[in-house]
C-alpha cells in the first residue's frame, strides 16, 4: 500500500468524512477543542505563520446574533449545532513572526511590512490552518460543517476583535444519523495531476 496511515484513520479523516448538516445534542467540550488545536497547530504554513483565529460561539445570545448573519439555508443547522466556530485570518499576524521564526526574525519587516502582502499571506495561510482544523475535528471523532454562506461584514463587525477577516463558520459536533448528503463525485487523479 502506498499510504502509511492506517486505513481506518484514512476513512475517519477523508473517505467516510463529509460535511455534516445535523448533529446530536452531545456537547463539544473546551478540552476537545484544545486537543484539536494542539494537534493541528503543527500543520505547515509559510514562514511558520499562525494567522488563524478561532472564535467559539457558545452562549445562546451570541448564537442568536450569529444565526441572523447566516444565509437562510444555514440558519437552522447553525442554531442547532453543539458548537459553532468562526474562523478568521489575523492581518497583523506578522507581529508574532519574531517569536515563531526565531532564526529569521527580520522576515516580519522584510516580507510583511506592506499591508497587501500581509492580507494575502494571512488569507492563504489561515485557509491552510482552517483545513487542518477541519481534519482535526474529524480526528477527534467529531464532524464539521464548514460554511461560507453568511454576511462577512456583519460577522466581522459583531464578533471579531482587531484586524481579523472572517473565512468561514464551522458547525461542530457528533454527527446525527441524518447528518450527511450523499457523497458527491470527485475528480480522478488523471484529471488533476500533470507531470512535466
């Protein structure tokens, strides 16, 4: 076999996992979220950037405010999910680079002094970290329902401190029996891979 990862783990993380649309009412604990982050923080990023920021929406009042910003089709599942996380990119991530990249502290000013460079890097690397986060949710035996159907400006204004750009809202929990839509097709390797 070409893959080292156990087939059961492959199924858990990829083949059997899909976007969840319904969850049981079992809570997602802070300890589970901490364990997920402690695993996925090691995913590679450029210059060891860590621009991802995670806002957990736990209170009923905050959930109600968030649901108002969700697209109509996403409102019921966001209202009912055991936990909802807003994933965003910190556009001031470069301030942490001297600590995160101690062998090259000048990267902060050399590459990210200009805002357009920071925004592009934050968006790309936070999106990578968001993908790792979703895989981490699956590794914890939970399911994720990532969504981009929401009012980005409204969520940014209402929930995000500092210079953060929202990327997605993710519902998290144990999948209910009716959690999944049928598996959608994927492209085959020969449609995607080119050798030059």
